C-alpha cells in the first residue's frame, strides 16, 4: 500500500489516538512514581518528633528525623528513582521486572514508615547516641504530617510499580524516538540528491535524453 494513499492516511489517523493515550499514560505514571520517591525523600529528611526533653531539663534534646528512625527510607527512595529511570530505558519483560522491583521498593518503604512510627523509636535512637540519661519523664510531640506524607509517597511508588507490570508494555522506551518505523516508506530523493547520484554513477546529468 503506497505511503501517500488515503488508506495509509486513515490507518495512521486510527493509530494516533492509541499512541497518544499511551504517551499521556506514561507521563502520568512518571509524575506519580517519581513524585512518590521524592515525597519519601522529603519526609525522611524532616523531624518526626518535636519538643523532646527529659523531666526537669530546660533544654530540648535533638529531634530525630524520619531517616533516623527509619534508616531504610532514604536508600529505598533513591532505589525507587533509579527504578523509574530503568523502566523508561527498558521494554518488554525487562520493563515488567523493573516495575516489580519498583513495587517492592514502595512496599518496603511503607513497612519502614510504619516501623519508624513506633513509640519506642525515639527513645531507642536517643539511647544509641548516648544523649539520654534515662527514660523517666521523657516527653515529646509526634509530628504527624511527615510520617503521613512518607506513607503516601510509599503508596504512590507501590502503585507506580504495579502499573508498570500491568500496563508498561504499551509504553515506548527512551530510544523509541530514534527507532525507524518499519511501516514508514523511505523518503523519495529530491532533485539535488538525484544529481549527486548521477555524478557518482559517472553519468552527465546535463546531457539531454
């Protein structure tokens, strides 16, 4: 079927909505998955406790961050970002494998978030750093917003990984724009190209036929 025929044009127009939908879907996925990783990174860098002090002490003790209480959070978020890049760079079974690993990062980050919110986490962290004389009368205020945002980020990473496993096969990879479409007809040589081809063959392009 000629590339310029009406039937070919209809086929291209019919395929365009599907391709456009896959591209939009990939961009939405990228925003969700990468945003979830960044949310975990942000939350892990913020204090999850405030006003930590012992009874009778005027000065506050150092407050632990989410990364202090959950040491796995930052590495998991960075691994998730690497997984996002790997998903874009692969295709087929390799992409689905990367999606499964990304989902595992999200699941592990959620578990680490839950473990970091335990009541004994702050006490254990202070004791390990020898900044706590005793546990009697130790008080602090829980900072709720950062653990919640960290859990939300972990859920987004998990959802992004599962989406790759289920839908990732429809998305083009990073190198798709450089791959030649086998159904596209080669472009016809213009007049200058035909002139140079004639000179390469030893023909005189000015000779009248």
